[in-house]
């Protein structure tokens, strides 16, 4: 199997980080695979915890960024860092246990037959837990909105649990990515589709974070509302 690295973007995740890293250590082949923590200058000491873990665990590394700029720029920084090395599979994953570490091997295994694997809440066998009605409406409505405007059949366009092949990230032009919030997930998946690459959705159960505060804001939702039609326009005019 190719070398896989899980990217964990963090901002004020001191309550979750160590438990998540150690849980990932239990499901990864740490003689080959690893974890990259991308900390956006967390004021709560998350970065210091990350450095300690990297010192203790040879398969953990840390990328420090000066300030919080959104999940998109954080992931792009992580992608560039890993593409400069020999990583073959790059995973995106939340640090708050909304995504289960036990699902990571399934995404890695599915990458044998796909260029991008999505941990999907909205295919058979997937779902969400501990969500209120508003959160369900926003998430599911966002997916349907993006599906209709972009004209695609991927079921979970807004999910952030992904496994990219190295060649996939090299193909989608990281310099052209323009979204900062969770619209980043829509944009990356759409660009993969536009390249004619293979996408596979693997069912997962998404659970509300167990500690810390959600990073979802009204500005993140607003960005997705106006960026999705812009993506479609760029595709129709040959700019994507």
C-alpha cells in the first residue's frame, strides 16, 4: 500500500488533539503512514501539544502557521508540504472526532480503485448523529444546492473526510483554489470531477464534536452560497 498521511488542521483543539493522534496511531501502519498537524497559531496551546507529540512519536509532524485563515488555506499548506516529500495518499480529517479514526483504513483501502475517496454521510449506510434539525437542514441543503448548481451526482459534496491520491492533488492546481471555509470541500471535489478523475463514496457516520467549539459560522455558509455558482460559471466559460 502507498504511504498515507492524515492532515489534521487545528485551531484551539487542545481537548481533542492528543486523543485523536493516539487513536490514529492505533489504525495506521506507523512504520509507513503518518499524521501531519497543521496548527493555525492556536492561542489555547494546541501547537505546543502538537510539538510534544511530534517529539514523542516519529510518525507525527507539525506545520505551524501564524494565524487562522480558514480550513482551505490550512489544507493547501499541508498538501504542499506533503507533495514536497514522498507521500502517495493524503487524507483530510477533522480533529474533533466527528470523523472516526476507525474509518481511516477503509478510505485508504478504497483509494486503490479511486483518485478521490469521500467519507460520505449521504450514501446508503452513512448518516449523522447528535445533530439538531437546523444543522441537518443546513448540511443536507448545502449538498443539494451544490449538486443542482454544479450538475453533479456526488452525494456528499460538503464533507471533510477525504483521501486524495498524490496525482489527484497535482492535477487540480492548488494555486487556483479560492475558497477558505467549508466551500473548499465542494471546490476540491468539483475540480476532481472536472478533470475526469474517479471518485468513490464510502459510507461513514458523522458524530457531533465531543469537546471544544464548532468552527461553523454564518460567513462560512455565505461563502458557499456565492462561491458555488461562481464555480459553475467558471466551468461554463472554460476557466475551470
